[in-house]
C-alpha cells in the first residue's frame, strides 16, 4: 500500500469513528454575527493554479478554492466578499480579524495552529515530476537518487526532499539527490525544461495543472515524498465560523458538489471523505 493510500485510509477510518452523520444545509448553525453581517470576508491570493489564479484571457479570479468557497457561501446563505492580498499577509489578516477566513491554498501545519484553526478539505503533498522524455528512466522515487531535483527554497518541499534523500538514498548506499532550491513553482518548471534539473518537486495540484496546461510534456515520478492537508484557516478562537464552514463542506460532499468541483480541476484523486479539524501533521 502506498503512503498516500495509507494516509487516505487512516483519514477515512478516523472520520468514520469520530464524526456523526453529515447534517443537511438546513441544519448548519450559522453564527449570529455572520448572519447579521450577511457576508463572509475571505482572504485570497490569486497566483497559484489550479487553486486560485487569474484567467489570462479575462483576468477573472478562478480555481478550485474559488468554486469551493463560493459554494460554501451558498450553503451558509451569505455573500462571499473576497479580499485580495499577498500570501504573507493572509495569516496576519485572519489573526487580527481583518478577514474571517483564509480561502487560499494553505497547508494545515502544527506550528500554524498556535494562532489559527483549520478546516481540512483536500489532501496535498510533495509530488516529484519530470519531463515526459525522462519518464522511462525516472519511474519511481528511488530513481531520483543521484539526480538533480529542484524544489522552491521557501517551501517545505525543499527540506523534505533533502530528508527523503538521506533516509531513502544515502542510508541505502545510493548516491544522494542533489536538491536545488528554486525561486518558486514557475522557476522549477523553467529549470526542468531548460535541462538544469532532472526532476522537480511541487504540490500535486500544481503538477496536475501543468500537465493539463502543457499536454504530453510532463510525467509523474512515483508517489508524493510526503502527504499533508490543505485547510481553510480561521482565527484561533473563531470556532463557530470554522464549524459552520466545515458542515457546509460536508453538505457539499454529501450532495456530490464537492466531487464535481474537484473533477473540474482534475483533483478528484486528492479528495477527502469528509472534513477534518486541525488534522495536519
């Protein structure tokens, strides 16, 4: 069983044990303050396809998170008010109450839960990929040993790729992966296409977008090096809004809307059976 499949099985079992039957939309307890305000203020950073980005032809904000949060607003019967900002501003804005929720793709990590709380809604990870021309020689994760692999230096992918190399390549007597820090997802793709890298490591959602955007150009290499969770983030003490949003997503899962949104963006493989609260590791 792969690490990803084991992770998903554990999530499913935990959900089956811990959660009651999914409530219908009419059973969702919307906080009185949110009802009175009539809108949910959502912080968004629109530069990470397919989660949230700008359509190059229309400049319209699109993506999985845009569709999901819009559907959540309808379930809660409140308007969604988007607040565009840089990624580094999102956490400060939710902590100070400038926004009600972070709607951008953000990993639920223990260190982030010191000031925020999360509704986990999608599995993610660190997915190796390469050019299709290299697919015959780079099929499994172990094929990366001794190769040049790039990952954005400011993300967890960079140190995790180094850790994976030490544990799985070096410890087994194989040559270490040469892990090169890049200046982001776009730079990783460019370095790969220009031959400076043999493979890259990015979120599986972004790799799916690349494979859709440039057909017959890329190929996956093995399984994710690690598996984690994306969450919608809230101020630590705003559990009422958090729980209402969690129930709204579970209602979307129950009526099939969640699956349709994921299929639209090619990410149904990374679906969760139900939401989790602060479950990221």
